[in-house]
């Protein structure tokens, strides 16, 4: 675990323990029977748990009785209920025995969230407002949700090097409506308690089970959609690999060239902060951008000397043919525009559509820079390989001529000079690393 993650865990545990100790010092109960009943119900509810999508974590419906406790009990009593239920959830009915620090972290998070939620509810606000209690309980439910989900999403982000916003949105945000519904149920139970006595809370167990079933059904649907997405992604990957083999059959040198271009382009894409879909599109386009050469006569592709104007015109059809071939594949990310535009020039003198400047898709501009660099630094039938510095000089000259994006070329040169995975000697390792990263 990285130092930043360790420090974060330590900070949460310290604050959580402080909240628990404060609760113990202030602990008192006005009705021990009611407190024990709520504790037992919350412990039972903690066993009704579901696995959260995308992470090795679970969520139970005991939060309903934490919200009820915020209304019906003191903050210290609610802390005992919440921490006890979380402890039971963490150690019972688990596939593997959790580490002590994991359990302590989870209990600390709940301790902090419960303290915040309880104090929000007991704020001396909204006096004289008809709906004061429901409004405060809704605010307390939101605070409890945020206090519970933010720290866990943060530690996952730190440990797995993922975006905090992405982890929180994918793994926790979907459950927010359930907290709001839980606040509504807690308010109903509170009103029933006022009229019929606190023992009516026992009848909240069927409601808890209904919420649990909704959890299960919703998560089952999420898992089904995720499985379908993974199958579609696997199908596209197999399609890309099959098409790459077709290109390789035409020209064996092309396969190595495409894989190097893929490495360079993805390195640059990561430097520019491209989204996951954009990186997937780049990965596919880097392997498939020359597929249109299947329609170009082989004697032109493998000609050792300079092409005649007539031969060059035949070669120029390959971006169009490549785009037409790939249009038949329903890619979930924009591959076709990259392939069609990878021979456009910044000043509009490229082909096939004469696009200029930022009208050329960013991914296509990245790909063409990576493509040119590899073409310059590898031996071809019609020329020797240039050194890295010689290739950089040629690319800078093309910027001066107005052919290349004047911002991307310097960034590409900097990326090549500083990124170890852009070194062709570590090509296979780089590709494996990027496959793993893009499959997350």
C-alpha cells in the first residue's frame, strides 16, 4: 500500500476512534430495553448484505436502523448500534477472513458518518417549520451517506490508482436513493413509535427485507449489464485481433509497426488525460488504421523506391477503404473517424478530406504523430532508419511547414524522452500493462 493510502487510513482510524471514545464517555440511555432492541434488530439487518459492483466490498441494510436510531436514540447509543452492526457485517458470512486493519477502518468510517449524521439531525435549525423533522432527517441521511461512502471510495482510489469520482460514482452513488428512501421509512417508524410505542419498530423488519430484495434485484441487473458489456468488449477485441492478422498477412513488417504505434499513441493519450473510451478507441485505431491497405496492390505497398503520382493516388484510398470496412463493426467508441483522418495535415493539405487544424480529431492527430515517428525510426525498403534525434528534427521541420499539430509534436517528443514504456525494447511489457489498465 502506498504511503498516501497508509496515511489516509491512519487519519480515518484516529478520527473514528476519537468519535467512538467520545461516544463512550458521553454514553447514557433513557430506556435500556429500547436501546437493546434496536441494537439486536440492527445486528440482524447487518446480515442482509449485498456485494457492491466493481469492488470487494459489501453493503447491508442496517443503515435503516442507524437512521431510526438517529431519531429515537442519543448519538452515543446510535454510535454503538452502528459500529456493532458494521463489525458484524465485516466478519460474518464473508468469503475470506478480513484483516484487522480493514475491519477497524470500516468501523471507524461508520463511527465518523454516524457522528456527523447524528449531529446534523440534532442541530437547532428550522424551528417553527412544519416539516422540520423530515428535512433534518433527510439532511442527516445525506450526511451519513457522504461520510460513509467518501472515505471508502477515497481509499479504493488511492490503493487501486483509480479516479475517486469514477469509483464513487460507479460503486456508491447508485445507493444514494436508498438512503433517501431509508430516511422516509425511518420517519414513518418514528411517527408510528410516537403513536403506538417504540416496539412498533420490530415491524420494520419486513420493510428492511423488502429494501434488501430491491438491492439484490438492482445489483443483479447491474451485474447482468456488466457481463454483457464485457462480452461485447471481448468480441470487439477478437475482431480487432483478427483484422490485425489480416493486415499482417499483407505485410509482415506492418504488425510490429502497428504495435509500436499503439504504444506511442497510448502513452501520449494518457499524458493528455484522454477518457477510457478515447483510449479504447486509440488502442483499436492504432492497430487498424492501415487496414485499408488491403485494397492497395501489393507491388505498391512493398515498392522499394518512391511511388509515382499514379501509385500514390491508389495508396491514398486506404483511409477511406479502412473507414468503410470498420463502419461495419459497431464499435462502442469512435474508431472510424480516427482511421479516416490519420493522413490529414494541420494546414489542410492532407487526404482524404482536406481537414485542417482542430477539425482533425485529436485522436487522429495523436495517431499520425506516433505513426510518423515510427516510420522515420524504422528501416523501410526505400530508406534507412533514422536515429531518434534525427526523427525529432524531421518532425519539427514538418511543424514549421504547417503539416503537424504544433502543440502535439513537442508533447510527443517530451513523452518519448521521459516515458520508459515508450521504449521499443520494453514493448511487450508495455502492451501488457496497457491491456491490464484499459480492461479495468
